[in-house]
C-alpha cells in the first residue's frame, strides 16, 4: 500500500521539530521523532484505509526532517535532493518566522488533543486551505458556519447601521437587489488561524460582515489577507 502524501499540517509539525531539536534530523530514535510519529498517527486527516502499519513511522519521520536540509542556508552539506514542492512551500512560509511556526504547531496539537478537529465538519479542499493546514482550516470554517452567532451578528449590525455593508468593499445586497437582498451577507472569522484555541467561544467581534466576492478573496491563496489588508489592496486597485 502506497502511503498518502504528507499534508501541510504534517509538514508544519515536522518543520517545528526540525528547528526545535536539530539532533532529531535523520534520527529514528530521537524522543522528539518518536513523539511526532505518534502525533501524526492521531491527526484526523487521512482515511483509515490509507494507513499501513508503517504509516509515519519514526524512520519516515526522521527522513522527512532531513528533507528540509536542502533549503537550510546554515547547512553546509548538500541535503537530500528529492522532495515535494509542498516541503519548499512550507519552508518558505514559516522558516523566517519561527514564532508563527511554533504557534501554528501548538494550535494543531491542541486542537487534535481536544478532539475538536475530528468533529469540525467536512474539509472543503486545497483551494480554501490556509497556510496552517487543513486541521485549523476546518476549525475556522466550522466557526464561520455558526448559524446562531451569524444571525446575532447580522441583527446587531442592522440595528446599529440599518444595512449589511461589506467591510471590505462596502457592497450592500439590499441596495443592489432591493428587498430580495435584505439581511443577506456572509461572515468572515477574523481571528488569526494560528491563534485558534480548542473550545474557544467565538465572539461577535471575531466576525466581519463581507460580501461573497470579498469572502472568497479573504480565503484565496496560501497567505490569507486580513480584512484591512484586502481593503487596502482594493483601494490601490481602484
């Protein structure tokens, strides 16, 4: 049975260990490698039928750490030449920001340990996957689908402003479509995905009113912009 490709989540956890414990690179006996092997086997990512007895075993984990050596300017050797494009992408995203890397790895671990990741609903595919991986993306998406909170957010904004204008582009569905568009808008969860805590209560202040187009743009690409960043980009464009 061929093993499934490493996902973004798994590579984030591996890169975190790569920097925390340099002696773990290439080792199949290092305590950090053994622990990470167990964590990877507990991630609610792959179908059970995809996993063999040697799935993400210590030997494979140690070798995966070695794959990052070819990107590391501090390593004087050649490193392993073979590897995936996703390894390079994860390295480019996180290697220059170790605080973000550690926060993301810790958030993934907390979420898995809490059991929230396994009960957060379906995963909507790579097109909408955040740089932090699918485990945290699923949590983000689940909190954006909290119907009761979304209704409360819309009611609050309507009572204060009389309209549901997109916080990025100011588009108002009711203004465009009349009564047919009354009360229609989407909500975007604004909290940085690496700072999501399992079981954390989503507040109305964590949600932003956005139109469907801007919501797609907020979730597009590998480095999601904030509401204010997307708004600034829009101003520069027009």
